[in-house]
């Protein structure tokens, strides 16, 4: 979202990144407040950079004053967090506050606490996961301190949110997919700089009644590679994600063809993907086709590297068209699709990468238009409210 606002609206936003602070040792609210205040004071004395080289990716200097770090302390009340934020977030009132994935905020406080401090005309909530609505945890919909709009990062996430959040009195959810580009040090313009295929994402486990596994279906890929035998002997896979290689359970005979990288800085992470032929979604469950956006989609748009996509994938992520992906044919497995990609003409491969870069630009423009429209509506309502209050006075 930062890159979208800067490029398409020519606005330099203030940015706050939140980090979970160590849990307070005492159990009382007083202890929590002391810890929150101490953390805020320490942070004021020395700003912390966002992790994994985020500033370098976005083109920001390490001492940029646009960024602020705020520690989130467990068991902190709303009033305590608000007081701590007032000592640090001093640039309000503002036009718009954008809260990124507040459904993943364990404190369930930060977005609205920041809004009470910064006094925005509009709050935009950018939603990553829609299943939170079924758990009665959508705290960010309850009594927002300013007019609020809910956006999802993909059409199917917006639909899932709409279908489950009508109980909260909201009937519309827009979707927008703002993505920051990766700018490589050396542009890849031919097949000669491409090697293998990439799978990205934290090695996160999921479980439901009667089933469990990793978010990526590695256990389904390895048998395909073994079955292909000599036909796939030159097929190499790079796995990028936080975790341990042992969790992949790579068969020993495939060890030399599977590279695992964990905890890379963003620029190195994107470079690994950028120099791959394609990304494999390899979904381990249907959540990414029903209620969540896959980070592989964001990685594809960031690097302009196509995804190997099924027809079901294209139906769900409807902003992708055939020219943006390598389409997996009916009855074809991932290994078969990868081998077919390796045989494709260079012109076809490079055209898909260019099309993805163009799509990223279009999606950024769409997000900017949506933000301008929402802000115009909020300002109109704000001005009308002020006029009514003045007339009543």
C-alpha cells in the first residue's frame, strides 16, 4: 500500500509498524502499562527499522523519519495503548488511516487506538483473511472512531467477508490489491538468467477435524518428481519460507534438487523468485481458494514471475488472465506443467512477465482510485456533519 500511495497519489505517508513486545512479567494492568510506557520511551530514544530489509525494498533510507516503530504489549487496555501512542504519533489530524490486516493483531486494539490519536476522516481496513468473521473476533468492525471502509485483498476474500459479516451491519466489501514492485539489480530479459521453480511461504501447519498438514502440499510434489524419473532429472525446486528444511520431508534421492532458504532479507528473497521460471502455489488446503489470499499471488505480482495456475485458481483469482500465468492443463500435474514451461519459447515466457508488470500497475491504479473515492465520501460526510453542528450551535 505504501508504494501505491506514493506512486499513484504522489503522497508521502507516515508509516507505523507494530511489533509484539515481550509479555509483562506482572499480571496487573499497572504492570502492563509500565511495560508499555517503558517500551514506548525506549523506542522514542532509538527507532527500530522494520525487519528483513523492508526499507531497502521500498527504497527508503534507514533513518527515514516517515517510519515509526510501536511495540505492542500483551494485556494492555485500550486506554493504555492510546496514551502510549499519544506520546509518539504526533502528526494528526489526518485524512486517512489504513490498517493492514488488523484481523491478525492479537491485541485487538491498535487500529482504533491509532485512529483515536490521529483523528482520521476515514479508516480503511485492509483484510487478509475472511474467516475471522466466523470466530466473532472482528473487533475492528465494532464502534470505529471514524467512518470506516472494509477492503479485502482479493475478490474471493471480499465475497467471503460479505457473506459472513452482514451480522455486523455491513453489506459491502471492496477489494484492492496494492503491491510494491521489486527492482532487481540486473534485469532478466532472457531464459539464460532463469533457473528452476520457486515455492514460497512460511512452513505453517493447519489442522481441522480429521485432517492436518502444511500450508504448502510438499508431500504431493515429491512423489510426482520421483515418478517422472529421468524426465525430470533437471527439474530444480527452491523453497523460500520460515521454518526448518526437515519439515519438507524431502526424499533423500531428491535432496540435491531441492534448495531451502529461510529468513532471507526481502531483496534476496525476491531475487530468488525473480530468477525462477515460475511460482508453484501448491495449496495444502482450500482456504486460499475460499477465504484467504495466498502470499504467492503477492509474490507473483511483486516480481512479475508467473504462477503455474489451474483453472480453479484462475476462477478464484479472477484478475489473472491466461497471459499472466502458465495454465496447468486438466489432468496435468505440477511436474508435467513445469516440464512444459521449460520447453516454451523464450518470447512466450518473457511476454507473461511483462504482462504481470502491467497488471501490477493496473491494480495499483485501481487501489488509488478506490482510496480517493472513499476519502471523498468521508470528507463529504465530515463537512456535512460540521455544517450541521455549526447550524445547531
